[in-house]
């Protein structure tokens, strides 16, 4: 990897700082981990500093625009719709750059965290692609982040190995593996362990920057490339920022323009109105869009949650067959295929139920129906959370998608309006739905604070998106004082009682509550009882994670 010429190495920067006291060049790293010498080389740190100085102001401006827009929506001063000023762009005929050869067939993709065992198992799983997730499936401890980057460096170079000390089993990569994609954290997250001139670096830029810096040339030499999934964008302007980052990176690393390719998750309600625009802004670097269904439901609540006419039913009743979600999915397919892009389906979070054959069969039947629906509708691939689901998902796409993809299948029959996308899902609001939200959210938060971002709960592999839906839904129900099927009204006192009842059921008899469960209770209740919904649970939880890291708790 060549040295980056635009900024001197970190050792030279530190030397200049001591002599001149130049605070603009000061780089501070507070995390400590053995793999830092491999991952945080002086050249890599200089590269990150370049990204921060060039793009962080724009990022912060865009985050400010999010807050202002949400305030207008909450006040009834703005409604969601397709932007009038980009109508000509939506009407025009244009397509994106063709996808790389190794991304033509993506019928089954598996996702998961960035620990060594998971990476090896996922790459060996038989899926077409593996998305290594620094975002919703990872708890952002410094150890997880640095280990994850070191693991990916080894995976790219085919040297990654893992030994399970409990079982004595060794894990190594197969000769043929899935294509690797990486999901960095979203624009809203900062990384507190690395500061440039006293400012925390964007977590997106850190995750993206370290992976692309260390691996882009190696991947290209091996006939692949640096491929990414980009999460939680809310507007075309945020995709412009990513595209600018890609162009700048390609220039700095001296790799061909268009080498970096990305799939954008459409997992926020505002972004659903700007899919054409996002594809256009990233047309030389994008390969497709993805239905990030769980975060999308969370975003529906977050964006429209103050409206008394938009109170969602139990989250278990909000399925992709609901009219608003079906419209979102079909619009994504139509938009992508018109522009030559892949339309990726959503996650199947089920995991095998080994001790109940009947329940396992019922769960797998749901996965089969969901994947067949996606393939019939025109999706070009789908996500699973467990290797056991790969054969089911592949069979569905093999039946309805005989080619590598079905981009050529235009969905001119689809006509989606703003009213279609903002139609409230129908269903009931039940006390059991409240209890389910409480159980899942608190257990997930507790695991996240313990350093685990991907958690098996009630036969589903849960990540941060489910916790986000759960706490946002409870916040909305509490705000509007909903009445449950039992006749109870959701008051602060009733919510606290339910939380404590559910926690007591999670603690073994005659035992004290684990520290993480106590912390999770406090975080969950503070989020649900707040007057204004916190945009992301993980931002508040991250600050508490840092405090626990400092105290060693």
C-alpha cells in the first residue's frame, strides 16, 4: 500500500505538534488493543485524518438538516413526498454503471458480526455474498472494531483462521468463499476513540476508511473489489456525501474510478421518496438498493410517530404484506430495474429450532413464503441471518429467478404514491405486544452493553434494528396513551410495572439482576419516557458503553 502524500505520517504530525503546537494536526487515540499496530498504522491514521478534515463538516450539516426536517414533520409544517425539484431526473432515462462480474448473482446473502468465527462460517456458508457488519450486528467496543478490521484484513488475504478453545475445533477458509461486503456504521455515529483536532471522527469514515485503505488494492488484485453496504441514509444529499468520499478515496489510493461499489439500504421512510435520486448521485459507484425492512418500520414510527392517526399495531403484525410495506418493496424493485440496479430483499431472522420439530417446520415455512414472495415480485436476491436458511432462500430464487438476476424485468405495473407509502399498517395493540417489546429490547440492550451486537432471542437472530422498533413503539404508545386489549392504558406507572415484571422473569430465582440488565432497564425506560424520541438508541447506549469501558465494569 503506498503512503498517502497529502498528509504526513502520524509520527511526523506528533513531532510537528510538539514543536509548533498545531492543534489542527493533533490526532488522539484513546483506545488500546493488541491489534492496533496492524490496523492503525501511521499511514492509515493519516488517511483517516484526511477523510475527517475534508468531509466531517458536510456530514454534520446533513445531520443538522435531519433534525430540522423532523421538527417540521412533528409540527405539521411539512409532509413527506417525492421532491418536486428532481421530477425531471425521475422522468429521464439513465442507468447506473454496470455491476462488477462477481456481484452479478447475489441471490442469497448472509449477514453477521465481524468476529473471526462468524466471518469464516459466513464466507464458507455457500451464500453468494457475506455482509460483514460493523453496524447493527456489532457492539462498537474498541476491541470489536479493531479485531474486526484485523479479521477482515486476514480474510481478504485468505489467512484468517480461528481455534475454538472450548471444543478444540479449528476454522479455516474454504478454497471457494462468498463475496465480501462490509457495512460501516451510519452517518449519525461518532467514534470516540479517535479524535482529529479534538473532534471525534465519524464512525462511518473510520469503518469505511480502515477497510478500504488496507484492502482495496488487495481485493482488486484478486479480481474483486472494495464493496460496501451503506446504512440509514435519509436523503440524496447523504448519498452525495458518500459518493464524494468514494471519489476522493479512489484518488488518494490511486485506484480506478468506480472501483468502490456500494449497495444502499433504503431503511428510512424519507429515503423511500428519493430512491431515483440516490441511485443517480452514486451512479458510478452504486450497484443496488436493499429493503432494510426492520429499520424501515422503526423509521416509520420515528418519522410519523407524533401523529395520532399513525399509531402502529404490535410490531409482530407489521409484515411486508402490509400495503405500505408492499408499496415500498415494489417501488424499490421498479426503481432499481429501470436504472439497471439490483433490488435486494430483506432479512430472514429465523434460526433453526433444534428441540421442536413442529415449531421449526412452521418457522421455515414462513421463510419459504417470504422468499418466494420476494422472488416473484422481482427482487434480485435476499438476506438470511443463519446458514440453515440458505437452502430455503436459494430454492425460492432458483425457482422464480433462473438467471443471475432479474434486472431486465421491468415493473411498469407498479404505481406508488406518497399516500401509499404513508398508509398506516392495520392491526391490534395488545399487552402481550408491549411485553414482547420490553423483553426483546432489554435483553438486546444488555447483550449490546456486554459487547454482543447479534443476539439469539426467541428463535430469532436479533440485531439493533429490532431493539429500535421495540423501544420506538413503546415510546409512541406511551406518548398517545394507548389502551390495550386488556383495558389497561399505557401510563408511566404501568410501563414501569411491566418492565420490572419482565425483568424479574429473566433473573434466576434467588439471584441478583446482572449489571448489564440493570443498565439496560435504565436505558430503555429513559428512552421510552422521554418527551422527544431519541433518533437512535445506539447513540445514547454508546456513551454508556464508553463509561463502562473506562470503569472496567
